[in-house]
């Protein structure tokens, strides 16, 4: 991931989902760059960064990445980067729109998140 990819994803998310009060990330160079932080500041979004080496500060996203790795990445082989990208997109579609989550009282994230935004 580079800063332009992350900034583009942020801008797209802001258009689709609106502006959050706070943006939390690790201290990766793409998130600490002037380009990325400028975008957050222009939108008056509070910046929150985890301490270095503290994966538990953002445990929910760390759990998401673990699920992706153990349910897809580590058990299948991929022809190339394009194939991997397609499969990751499919996995996220399934994770957000079809998979029931115990922590969400066996609802799907899109349903729960959509309710909070009045999208469903």
C-alpha cells in the first residue's frame, strides 16, 4: 500500500459513508504522510494512531486480517496478483454481506452498519 492508494480509498469511503469523527490507524508511513494527514485535517477528522508494536490497540481490525489470512490467503494458491485481488474482493463481499457474525448477534456487518446509517 502506498499513500496514494490509501488516500484514494479514504476519499472514496468519505463519499460513500460520510465523515467519521475519528480515524484510527497504525503508524505506517502511508498513514503518517503529509498527503494523507492533510486529507483528514481538511475534513476535520480527528487522527488517532496506535502506539508502535501495539496490535491490541486496534484489535478488531487485527482480527479481520487474521480471518482473511486463515480463511483465504494461507489455504489457497493464486495464479497471480490479479487472481489474488479478485479472491480477496469476493471474500470481503462474503464477510460483509453474507457471513453471520457472533459478535453482531448473528447478523451481517452490512445489515448492522446500514441500520446505523439508515441505509437499509
